[in-house]
C-alpha cells in the first residue's frame, strides 16, 4: 500500500473504526498533572474527575477505537479505566519526573496487546524499557504481563515519540542515547517490538554539562505528516533541532539547529508541530526573569537561516511556567501550565504569528491542576482536519476529507435509511440532512490506486438548545465597590440539571461563539461596574455544533446607607418600663424597604423592647430582591439596649478643706449637682470649696431614670465674730452641727490660758462673748469639738470688740 494512502487519517473526535490504518480516538482521553483529565470525544475538551495520577512531568494515556479510556500511566504505575492500579501495574522503571516518562503504543492488528515504553529520569541507569499490557486480563480491565521492564537501551535522555511507519500499520518509537548523538528508532509491528534499533548518528551530542544531566530534559516530537522530528534540549544545551524523518527506514537526517533562546534555566522545554506540519511551536521557561514564551517557526522555509528568521514569540506569560505542548483531536494545541487550573491553548495552530490565537485560559480543569507534562500520542493521529460539521437536528451536515493522498473514488453511506435515496453520495465533500436525532454510523469507502479503504465514523445528531430569556442577575456591592455573582443561579434548573448540556459564560459575544476565554469562577464572578452583559453558551455536549448563546445582564446594586450603630435605655427602677428602637434615617420612603429584626423576627420599622442586649435590624431595599437573590442587598443596623436606674447614694465623704466625694451604686450613668436640683451638673462626683453648713447633693441619671438626693453637712466656724449688738455676727457657733447632723456633739471654748469659757450644744444659738455675764475682751480664743464618734476637732478664732 502506498505511502500516500496512509495519510487518510481523519481528525474526527467521535466514535470511529478504521480498516488497515490507525484510528484517532485512541487520543480522545488525556490524563496528566495532579488528577487532571480531559475528554475530547465530543469535539472539544470536557474536564473529568476520578484520575489518580499525580505527576510533575511524564504521563501517558490511551483509549480504544471508540474513544473509551483504557488505562494511563506516569511511567511507574499503571491505572485502569476505573482509576484503580492495574493488575501487576506497579514497579515500572520509568520516572514521573522524566519529561516523557511513558509512551503507550497499541500492537498493530491486535485489539488486546499494548506496549508502554518508559524512560528514566536524567539519564539514569533504568534507561529505555518497555512493558506489555494484555487487555484480556482481569476481566477486561487489563494487566501487565510477565514481559515487564524489558531493557532496550541505557542510558538515554528523557525523550520519546512515536509515528506511523510508511506501511501504514507499524509504529516507529524513537528515543535518544545519552552521551551520544545517536537517535534510536524501534519498530512495533504485528510481530511485537523489534528490539534492534535503527540508529541515526546525527545532530548535537546529548551529554553531561556543568556536572549535571539537565541536558537530558526536553520534548521529542514527530510531525503529523511523518516527515519531521523535533528535539528540544533544555538547560545548557539550550537548543531545538529539527530533522528530516524517513517513515520507511526510521532514519533521521539533515538537522536544523534553532538556538534563539534567552534563558538556559530551564530554557526550551516543550515542542509541537501544527496539524499541517508546516509550523513548529516551542515553549521556553525563563526562571530568572519569571516569564515563559511560546515560539513559532515556519518550517516551509528553504534553509536554517530562513527558518530562524521566521521566529515569532506568539505569547509571553509572566509569573507562569509553560511546559509541554500537545495537539488534540480538535486540531488545537494545548499547553501545560505549571500548577495551573487551566491549560493554555493555541486555537489556530496552522496560522502564522498572532493569528494562531493563543489563549492562556484555554480550558478549565475543574479544580484539578496541570504541571509540566501532557500525554504524548502517536503523532500521525493528528494529520487531517475535521471530517464533518453542523450536527444539530435540522442542520445540513457537511462532510469533507482533507488529505494529501489521491482519491480515485469515494462513496458515503450515512446510515440513515429513513432518508431514502439521500442516504448515499459519491461526492468528495457531500452534505446530508439527517431524519432524526440519534447516532448514525457513516461508512466511507475510498478507492485509491487500486486499493480500497473503509472508514467508519459515528455521527451524533443532537437537539439545538434554545436561547434563554434570562432575568437580570442582581449582585450586592461590597466594601470595595464590587459585586460577587453566582452565574449559574441565573440559569433555570431544568438546564443546569441536564447531563447532556454544558453551560459556559463569556464577556464577549465573539468569545462565546469561538469558545475561548471562558469565565472560570462562575460561582464567584466579580464585577466592578454597575451593569455588565455576559454571554451564556448552552452547549449540547453530544455535538460541538449544537449550542445557543443568550445574554445575561449583571446589575450591581448598592446596599442602603444606614446608621450602623445606636444605643437606647430603659429604667429598671420603673416596673414594666420599655424603650422603642427604630431603623434610623433612610433615603426615600420606609415603604421602599423590608425590615427584619433578627432577634425578635419583627418586620416593622420600630419595635418596643424591655430587655437589654443588641438588637439587629436587616434593612433591604425591595428593588434588590429577585428569585436569584432572594435576600436582596441588605445592610444591618445594631441598636444596643441597656438598662439604667436611679442612683443610690451610699455615702458623702466630707474631707477637710470643704471638699466632698459622693459615692453611689446603680447601673446608670450619673452626673452630680449641689444645692440646686436644676444644676449645673458635672460628671465628677467630687466638689471643692463648699461653704460650711448643710447642703443637698443631687445625682441625676443621664438616661432620665430619675434624680437621687441626700443632705450632708460641712463643719466650719467663723474665724472672727463681733458681739457688739448690731445684729451682725454677734454670736459664734460651729456650723454644720445641727439637730440632724451630730446633735450630741460637744463644743468647748477656752481662753488663751486654757480656761473653759463656754460649753455649747450644736442646737444652741451660740456664744455671745461673755463669761458669767461679763463681756470678755478682744483676743484669740480656742475651741474643741467632740463629735459623736469620739473624734475631736480643735482650732481657734478671734473675738473683736
């Protein structure tokens, strides 16, 4: 069979079976990174859960011809389709820290036997090996046979790739020796693995530099058309070499060296060819400057200098490390992001420069994460373009084959007998309107150069989702002026619960139509504008063509402006006393709001309370309440209610110097005044410079729970008295001693020689300055006061005539 015939490889992401050629659905499931998994069976990547893999770099996965996951590996462990360790699936001698730790190859013309080729980390002793898997073991879950860890070559670099051979059945598995410039190509045929390699001594030495084996790192890839091999050497070697490849002999030749990289830490790492094999993409990691780049080279140019002159950096990503590149069944190239919850994507990899359409947030991994590696596949899986499009019920479905082979005759059977004579066609690129929804097996019979090839593809005709008429989604402004939205809450439940529908959100119509830059945080989408229109893509997951786009308006509502805190009091000394508290001043009318007092569940603007504590009222503008935001955009006000009481005066402490201190008990907040119930009042309970005599202290509760009062006496005396009969200051008496205060005190007056002149009672009028009826002369006199508690106070005064 001619070489050209082997290029009829249809890039179809639905179920398919081929005769005498390699299928593509083996590459439908990717398992990589930290439990990340993607399913490409429906024309675009769908993240899946359950993977047990946890690898920084190397990984590999394989599906059957119908696109069902069979098993996956990190080079050390093999897991089956149930995400359990496969029978005898531990102890492989690859290393998950190896760039391409594993490559899975189906045995040609055998539906049960697969080979896992493994390479060790950093050119260590385990080298390149292979192990055999028989899917007939363990009830169809598969198991690693006794043919395990069979050594092919040691030491080797961390590189491995695979490509279909010229016979269209066998597979070349290609790696590279360490401390050598030799590529080694092993042929896998229906006879098994030929352990004698084809050696190509060409290109740079892969060897130890700067006392380490870092130069063993970097990806090796074949072009989909089987004509080129690209080899990336990281760190000190810091180059990419592109070789011609002969798919008939397995020989590499004619190296072209590309070394326009600015970093050797890590430097170039991943590589991938465009689907048309004309362009090469290489990732470069610059750890020193914390930046990654994606380089593009045009390989159609005639020589090395011309190719290097076409170099374009189509992406620079700061604070990220971009690792492996891998083409998928949808014709796009995906890029691993170290520690990222998404893969980056090149959506149009056949286009030169920025038209390649790089997007950092290409596909969300549903909470799992990527690292440096992505699973490699037999690169000839990715040669041709899509075979059909427009698969919604009622669409005119278009079929095409884009291949470099010469087709003599072609016939199509659409598997739709209900369509009558329209069920078949001999057009190269036919169309067909399917009679109903469902799965149809399309049979494509191709005659080329005297040989016939039959290809089977299953086309799923799906319902077209209807556009939605969505109510605006209201979010509440936070302290930063932003609002957080749960976008899915705007979608009707019958849509969100439909397992055949996927829902994604975009900030532009163009992004929604092209399924790029999807919003990742759909449950916590942050919006800083008052109003924003998003675009909702409702996708039938059974068909990439069947979708609708609806508009969703996001409205950021302001929370009401409220007085957040207030206080109120009631008086404990008044049985049954209460206090009315309210929502405070608000903009507009009270009827514009809903109120809820959380402690009492009352819904009025004011309530009456009789107990102390904090009372919280939730104030919600009615206009912000919706089905998706039933609580609305509320603000809360807290009113602290305290009890108060009239004071109890426990003591008035009278100090010498005419100073008093008032002592009280009670739960109120008190202020004080002397001799006038109307004040002025002061916060201090101390008064100074009071006149001797009887006074009244008033203690007022600041919360209007009443005024307590009490009398007190300040003991004092005149310093001078003039008993001349003019009615002014004619008698001397100690002040502050009354029938109420110290009525039993004794007052004694002495002359300067200590002779008792008079004994007085506090209740008497006082001393008139005589002794035994005789006027005493001007002079100084002494007195003592004996108080009821036995204490004695002494001082002197002057009598003037």
